[in-house]
C-alpha cells in the first residue's frame, strides 16, 4: 500500500498581522531602532578584501554593525577636525596649538 502524499496549498501566502509589521523598511533593517533625525544619504566604499574582512571581524567582536562603526568613526574624525580648528583659532589669539592628524594622515590621496 502506498503512503498518501500531503497536499500543500501554495496559492495563499500567510500574512503577518499589521501590528507586527514595521512602519517602513529602514526601521525593519535597523531592527526597530529609531532612524537618525533628518534626511539621510547612502555612502558606498570600495575596500580591499582583506581590509573589509578585518574591519567586519572587528565590528563583530565589538557587537556593532559596520554601518554604526563607520558613522562613529566619521563623527569622531569630524569632531577632532572641529577641535583642531578651534584650537588653531585659540593659538591665533595667543593660546597653544593641539594638532589632529585628520583623514589626510591615514588616507592616501585620490588622484
């Protein structure tokens, strides 16, 4: 005697309840965390495979996303630059200078 095969109905997809769905795709991608205030822009980077792998591994060990880590690094760099400018202005008024290497010290120039 042959075993009867179970019939599955693929014509109707199960739908999640509306209260379970996020308001938009971005909030779903962020896992429900609030989006940053204001308009956003996308940044695309081309990195050597080894550098990407090392950076991704570091982010995993720290428990942060690559996106969040890059945002923090950019914010830190810009804050250091603003700080250096403020110190430079203070030096012009007779203060002491404190320098920041900035992006140019760590990034090769694009030609």
